[in-house]
């Protein structure tokens, strides 16, 4: 199984200290997904909103790495709504796309997920990496067998 997964991730300056679980869980999660044949696409440099949405549309799914920094970004929320088939940013003219699996990985337990808890569509994963990987792989396999 080779799946392309867009990584919705909020980059911060190196001098900003993230939650202790971030540096442990995120690299482990991404490595485990790669070991299962998932190709992670991440646009490290800003390339414009149209290009970001185009990249999302070219992927099979989206994984949001959610912490307080991610939640502070309205653009990251637009990435989720775009991949969920509900349209993206008003700053772009891209058409809506067919809904893709959207996975929300809370970096640590008890994070307040804001609108994501009420938003229909995205799959809220456990903050345990092993369980999150099992859930993602299982759902991607189901989705690919349907298509």
C-alpha cells in the first residue's frame, strides 16, 4: 500500500519550546506511517495557498498534527476543511474536492481540540502513537478497497 498523505503541521521557531510529547510522538508517528508505505508530503516553505490546496487534492488523505500552535492558525483549519470536501480558504479560487480521510493527531492527551471535536468528518486519533498508526492504516486500507 502506497498512500500519499498531506501533513498539516504548524512550524515554530526553534527557540520555542513545544510540549514534551511533541518531540517524542510526532517523529515516531511519521516514521511508523512511512514503515507502512505511507508517503508523507509536507510543504516546509510557504508556497501560496493555491499550491497548498493543489497538493492536498493530489494526496489520498490528510494528517493534522494538532497542538496549541496548530490550533492558533486559521489556515491550518482551512487545510482540514478543504480535505474534508467543505471548501478551503476564501483566499483561493480552487474548486471543492471529493472528501478524503482526514486524521487529527492530538500531540498530547487532554488537548482542547476546539471546533475539531464538533466538526463532522475528521477522525480524531488517540494520542498514543501505536494506536493512532493502527487506526490510520486500517482506515486507509478500507478506503482503498472501496475505491
